[in-house]
C-alpha cells in the first residue's frame, strides 16, 4: 500500500507538476528568445486538459489496441523510473527496485513506446519518423553507456544509485573532476536526443514529416504522450543530477542548490534547442558515433586514471 | 526426482546442471512435436521426420547425462547427422547446400573434439568427466580445452563457427530451426562449454579473457548482420548467433553471478527464440513467404501470433520486466564483478553487451514493423483483414512460451533461478538491485493511471479515419509504402561499417566459405601440375628420384 502512495505522490504527481512547470519555463524562454510574450503559467496543463476533450481518431486498418496502448506503456515506464529515482535519492542507504542498469533500460521504453505507436499508425510518415527514432537510439546509446560508466568507476564499480550519491556526498560531486565533466557534457547531448528536442527532433520534424511518429495521434492518446514527454523533462535531468551533480539533498541550503541545479539544466536544454538547427538523421548518428564517443572514451580513460 | 540427481549409472551420471538441462530438452521436444503436427501437415516423409525428431531427443539426453567423454562424443556425432537429415526436409532449392555446409562445419569441429579427448587421455588417463580437474598450466591442457571449446562453439553457433545457423534458419523447416539451432543446440553447446569450463578444467584468467572476447565479438558482429537482413527467418538466425555471445560472456566472467547469468540466459534464449520461430512459422504458413518486403500489416489478421511474437521480441531485446532482461542483467553484473579483480577490459565487454542489446531492439522493431504493423504490401497473399489464425497445435506452443517469457522475468528469483540455476552454480551474490515483481506491479499501476486519463477523455469512444498524408490518399499511391526492410540503410553507409558490410557480403567472415576457398586454392596449385604432358611427368619423376636417393643414400 505504501508503494501505491509512492507511485502516486512522487512518481506521478510530483514529477508531473515539476515536468509541466519545466515545460512552461522552456516555452517561456523560447518565446522570449523569439521576441514573443509566451504562454501563461498554466498553459501546459491547459493544453493537456484540452486534448482530453478532443475526439479519439484511430487510423483505418490499424490495430486499436496497439495504437492506444503504446502511450500508456510509455507513461507507466516514466512513472516507474521517477518513483525509483525519487526513493533512491531520498534514502540512498536503502536500494529500491533497481540499479543503474535497470534505469538505463527503463529509460529506453518511452522511446520504444513512441516507435510502437508510430508503427501501429499505418502511416508511412509515422513509420519514417519512428525508424528515425530507432536510429537515433542506436546513435546515442553508445556514448551514453560509456559516459555513465564514469560514475560507476568513480564509485568503486558499484551500480547502485545510492552508492553513487553517498560517494559524491563524501568526496565531492563527480562533475567537479575532469572525467566527470567530460562525461556530463556527453550525457547532456544524449539527454537532448532522448527528449527528442532540437537539434535531434528528427523523429517528429514537424516541418518535414508533420509530427512523424505521433502524426496520427489525437485527443487522449496525444495528451498522454505530451504528459510523458513533460515528465521526462523532469526525470532525465534528475537522473543526470544523481549521476554527476550529487542529486537532490533536503538539508537546508543544499535543497536550494538542488533546485538551482535542476533549473540550470532545464535552461541549458532550452538554450541548446533554441540556438541550433535540426540535423539530418545520418548527421546525428555520425555525431554520436564520432566526436561524442571519442569524448566519452576520453572521459572513461581519465576516470580510470583517477582524474 | 531428488533421488535421481547426483547418481551414477555406468557411463552416465546426473547432477543439478544436467538434470535441469535434460528437463528442458524434453520440454522443448514436446512443444516442437505439438507444433510440427500443425506445421508439417501434408508434407512428405512424415514418418521419417518424426523418427528423426525422436532420435534427436534420445541423443540429446545421451549427451546431457553422459559422464564418459567418448560416449558423449558418439551422441554428439549422431546429433550432427540427425541435424543434417532434418534440414533436408526443407523445400528451398538451396537446402542441400545448407545441409552439407552444416554437416561439414559440425563434423569438422567434432574431429577437433576427438583430438581434445585424446589430449585429455594423454594428460590424465581417464575419460570420466567427474574425475577430471585439469589445470590449464601447460600447452597440452590449453590445446585440449580449446579443441573441446571449438566443438561447443560450433554447436551453440558462436563466432567464428556460426555461419551454418543463419543458413539453416532460412532453409530448414521452421519447427526444425526452432528445435535444433534455436533451443536444443544452445542448451547442449552451452551445457558442454559450462561442463568443461567449470568441472573438467580449472579456468585461468587468460582463458576467461579468451571466452569473453569470443562472446563480445559474437554479440556485436552477429547483431550487426541481423540489422540488414531481408528475410525474417535468416534475421532470427543471426540473433540465434548473437545471443550465444551473452552466454559465452557470462561463463567467461568466471564468477558465480556471471556464470549463473550465462546459464539462465541460455534457458531464456531457448524459450524466447523458440517462441519467435514458432510465431514466425505461423506467419510463414499463412502468408506463404518469409520475405519482409512482401508482408506487413498482419496485426489484425493474426492478433494472437502478434502478441506472442511481440512478447518474445521484448524478451530478447532485454526490456524489463521480461526474462531476457533478468539474465542479461546478471551477465552485466558478472562482467562488472570481473573488473574488481583488476584490469580494465571489462569496460569493453560491458559496452559490447549493452550496445548489442540496443541493436537487438532495433532489428526487432524492424521485424515487427515489416511483418505485423506498418502498411500491408501489395504482394501480400492475405488480402482480407479477417482474423485468420493458424490451428491450435501451432498457437498453443507459442502461447505457452510467451507466458514463460513473462513468468520467468517477473518471478526470476523465486522461480527458475532458485529451482534450476542456483543448485548448479554455488555462491551467487547479487551486486545490483532488481525487484522485478514490485516493478511489474508499479508498471501496472502506471498503466491504470494512464487508463484513468484515457477515460477522463474520449478514448472509450473512437472513430476510424483515413491516415493523414498531407491531403494525398495512401491507396492511390502505393509507392509511398514503407516496408521497413530498408530501415537501417543509413547506418549501413557510415564509415568503417560500409567496408565491414561489404566484406560480410563477400562472405569473408564465413569459415566455411573461407575454408572452401583455401581448399580449392590448393587444388588449383596441384591441378596445374597435372597438365597431361608426358615429359613434365617424367621430369617430376626424375626429380623425385634424385631427392629420394639423396635422402636415402646421402
């Protein structure tokens, strides 16, 4: 029963509220960059509520179950990951549900759900977008895996998130070292791709394939996908904070630092997305398998070296 | 049952490892026979077919419970012959070539195993495996181990002895593929590898590294080949190779958690790969083709087959909470554990294994799109969208296996690990955390939450609409269809991969093709001597005589 409360309070409600707020920050900053006024604070929530009132369209010949189930699976996995991250962060001594490997695997499920939804749409543009999303996963997974090995090495080959937080509490945050910083940079780019934001929004590419994988979604299905993406806007930066920046602490001034770290990360994501053009999918894969992987390897070597 | 474990009967002996493998040999055999009733209906030579299947079961049990190396090798050789005969039931015109190739690769490596047995006799003077414990401290011992390992690799399909697996998968009848390369050969090959690595020899660091190299290369190279295939049975065949890498890697880590993970992965692999072949066979039976270009959009026609295929796909890609994840997760821990005893190579193995998992996911996304989802091909034989599943004998095995994929994932610890793996591998300590049962419950809660959001909205009442193509109508422009077979062409053209793929297309990594080329190369040299000119032959005779005289009289 206590777990039900964890899921509802932390995994779902708190994550959704922060995610929607972050989405508002993102939209507001984007608007200011483009000399617009930007939406009011409640706009992201209003959007989702509005979508709930719209009609649910299913493409002719598509499997209704597969089409409508895909967003739910994506949402459920984000809820699970954020519950796991919250509880490991609140009490690092006690391990809960999963470790680093579990989180890495669970974090690919939202992307897989978008791919499945796109495939189930029976629309060629959706197939195209979904296949790009898959190629993007192949691209960023290599440097991402390498980069997250840096915290593993630095915490003495432990894959428990709690051990990483404890190690950072005792010896300073990992981002403070050379290897940690390089790995953090790599992870920031991978995070941008995981979130599907410019310059890596090839899977949706509104101006080109009209929304790609989610082109056929309308009403509640689209609302759930939107909510999932907004929640990821909290979950992924939170994961990066736990790995490299000491996580979120609840004692006095540290809590304020934690909030600032998170807002800083969201601002960074927004800046990257507003100052870059969209890349082609082959450029994206080349970028991740080339320079990013080199940088991640350098970070791992430095970490072995002890820097 | 319990009295049976740990007993010796002449040349045979049973212990926890062999008992659990023997049990699953019988389990997969039963499923295959049930499936064959549906799939092979109306084919010729069915009596012979079932006799071969029954002989295969008997020979497999013989291998599993044999304690005497020579007895084991006799059963092993019989299995190779039966595989050759069973592949012959395929209806493809290439089938005789494939059967010959398989027989040569398996038979050739059997010869190595005999050599290995001879070395063991030379070293210890006994063939009884329970009395052997050879230290790998001299050259002969290392050769003996390598010779026996080659046999295990060829049977399981690890690189570089893998090339028969994709060919067999493409050409042999589907139940045969599901039965031998996908399940039984994996169980037996990895059983034998585990047996020699854990009991017969005392492994050392260098040999563990050798196993981990073989494992990592197999994982990545085979899955890269799978990405670009156009025939779904061949694609599944490459995965049957790739997954062996995880098992070899697990055993190569040399620590209990890794070995247990490798063995658990062997079991899981047999389950989900048989399920994939069974479901794929159902599609083949109904649609009459295995070419990805000619399928598509079958989800409404075969919903149950889609579900079983989908569950097995998620399992093989290692998506939590399915069984493939549980065993891969244990292998990863084993790899990280092996880093604690010094050296930094574990990073390479870990990245290869985890990246291999992402690549597996990618190729299964392609399969699911090209077979079940996406837009139907114009060349698809099934034209109406009614539900047309295959008969119960073909559906039931897939459903049972898909259910096992879920159950072995969620109840991994209390179920299969406790019952089968831990008795065989002592002292397993988890360094990570994965509460599969709780996580599943939380995922279900999450899905319920999503459903509540759906019901708050209008999802209960849906309306069908044509797909949106910017105003175009999809039916009028069939060229707009995306089959999925060409999804990863962009990846194929990147840098060094392009070169590797070209080499692979020329079969430069196929030990059979390379061997053939070398053999025929010798032929060419020798043939040029036989040119039919008498004076050349006479001069060779003279030369030979001079050499002989010089040696004998000099």
